[in-house]
């Protein structure tokens, strides 16, 4: 109980004992005065409850809802707003027109599991041990000791839903509804893994299998329908929706409505259906009157799977793709929209990464982060709201447990088995010209910084398999 409620309770109780309640002209009855005290305190309880409820609603407009849409293996060059002319993405392009398009946004890793761990924990995946892709025979997953973005927001009264691909452990202790999400609907790992099942779980309950033979072509539509249902059911309270599509990860699947529509084969059809899904989310937010109360982020977990040829995406103009720490494997599209708060039509070239969303969402929700662990992400609020730039920092890029690259300002050091390569990404985003021979002192400085960071990490948990 708030202190003012305690003070009022004491005051009312005192009044109750002093009120001259008479019965038939007799002296005040102790029983009567006690009953009055209980009645007054009961009334106070009702008022307190009403105050808490109304206070929560009164506080909500100052705290945004969060919708985080994560595509799977989407390439830097797959969207219209990033230069693609063969795939139509008008709804995703709308996010860019009405908000921010980041040109230098980085995933948490070049493959699925560690990148998702980085998003949910705000930490480099080596800190949680989730450094490699988990499989249906894996015994590990996201540990209870890790704090997720859902748990942070849940403490501030948010309803948290996870729809789609999880891939942080499929066994009961590791599922989303055991890590801060009130509701979960989706496939617990990648859509190329068997058994392919859709689970539904709620906080405090065991997950159930709702479909043991889902069709790849239905996944985007079903996830979108579940996401819209979640938005409608939680319209009266702040919410966090994590919508993690399985597409465009292979095997590709698009509904009949979208098959054959694009100029880029089935891959393009899949992207255009994802674009439809984004449009449905935007339409629902507007219909519910939540448009200006909702911060929406759209991004990808890593770069495109180039070895899949026509079934994979494009990282142009970047080098290589998924599975590597070249720019094409880790630099991904990222669009942010918040009407009335974020100035539309911005193109920001600041290097930012997926770890940054946890401290950003926490700040905007008014949540304090614990001091017992390191968070590698930075609060992006000043950057998003046009209040200032981020201080220069260094971003580190791991592939498994190996630190393979770092970026500081425009410079990237790529540490290969043969040599340390230096690239100036502002003038050479495709990493074609090694400038190490021209700037040997900078190579030594950045390599020293990498070694210092590895020492500072200290003892790390063993890789989870």
C-alpha cells in the first residue's frame, strides 16, 4: 500500500473510534465503533483499488505499446525501401516513410538462435551460452538466470505475447511462457526441423500441441491472425507483441493468395505475404485507436541464406550472407515507427544492434534494469526521438564463441585465420578494399581493443547444445 493510503487508513480508524455512535440513548458501543472502523477501512480498500486501476490506465498513455516483428533470414537487399525493385513491399516501405530506416543495423549473430537470445536478453549471446543453433534433439535452452525483455516489461504491467518462431529451447522449462510471456503460439524451432508442431502456451500452464502437421504455406497467415487476436484482447492495457515469422527461412511457403504474384519467384511471394502481414498489424492498431501509442520495429534475425540460391534472399550491396560476420551476414534491415513521436522519413546511419532494444524498451516503459549483470545494448531513445546522438561505442560480432569482427565508428576490423582486415564501411560497405596496410596503427589499436574485451568477459557459460 502506498504511504498516503497508510496515513489515511490510520486517520479514518482514529475517527471511527471517536465517533459518538449511540444506541437507544446509551453510551457509545465499542462494537458499533469497531463496525464503523471496519466499514470505513473497507471503503478505503475499494477506493484504493479504484485508484490503482485508474492510476494504471492514467499512466499508460505515457508508456508505449511495443510491437517487434522479426523476419527469419531476410536479406539487406530484399525490401523496396532498401533498393529492391522486384519485390513489392508497400507496407514495410510505409514504415520507412513514416519513421526511421536504419542503414547500419546489426543482428546479434549471423544465425538464428544466438541472434534471438541477444534480442531478448540485451546481451551478447556468449554471455548466455546460446551461441549456436538449437535442434529438436537439443537438451538446453534459455536459462532461468537470464532476464528477458518480456520479464522487464511484465513488471511494469505489460501483457506480453510471443507469436511465431522461438528457437531458444523447445523443452518445457525453456518455452516463452516460462520466460515472461503471458501467451505463446508458434513453432519452437526452425521450420526446417522435425517434428514440425505448433504449440500454444500460457503463463502458469503447460504448453499444448495445437497442430502436429502445419502447412508451411499457412504459417504467415496463422501467425498474423494470432497476433491480431492478441492486440484486440489486450487493447485496454499496455502490451508487448513479439511477432517472429518463420519466413523467409526455407522451406518457403506462401498462401494461395500470394503464390505467383511477385517477380522474384516463390521467395518474392513469401516476402510480399510478410508485407501483407505488416499491413494487417498497422490496420489493426489504427482500428483500435492505438496507432500513436505503439512503437513498432521491423527487422531480421540475420542475413540471407545465399547458398539456397533462388530460395534465399539478397544482401546487396553487402558482402556474403548468413553464417558469416561479413556485413551481409549480420547487417539487416531495420525500420522503426511511432506516429507523433518519431519524425517521419528519417534515414539514420548510426551503427546500432538488436541488443539495444531491451534497454530502449525498458527506458520507455519506466522500468529499472538490475545491476547484477552486464547489458551490452544501449538506450536508443535519444536517437529515436531526435534528442541527440549516441556516444561512439564499439560493437562486437561473434560467430559461435569466436570474436570475428568489431566495428567502431566507420571502421570494421575483420579477424580471419590468416590476417586482420580493415574496412572503412562508409565508403566501402561491400568490404572490398582492405586498408590494413595503410593504417597498421589502427589495426593494432582495434585488435588490442578486441583482446581487452575478451578478457573483460571473464568466465563464460559453456555453449548450449
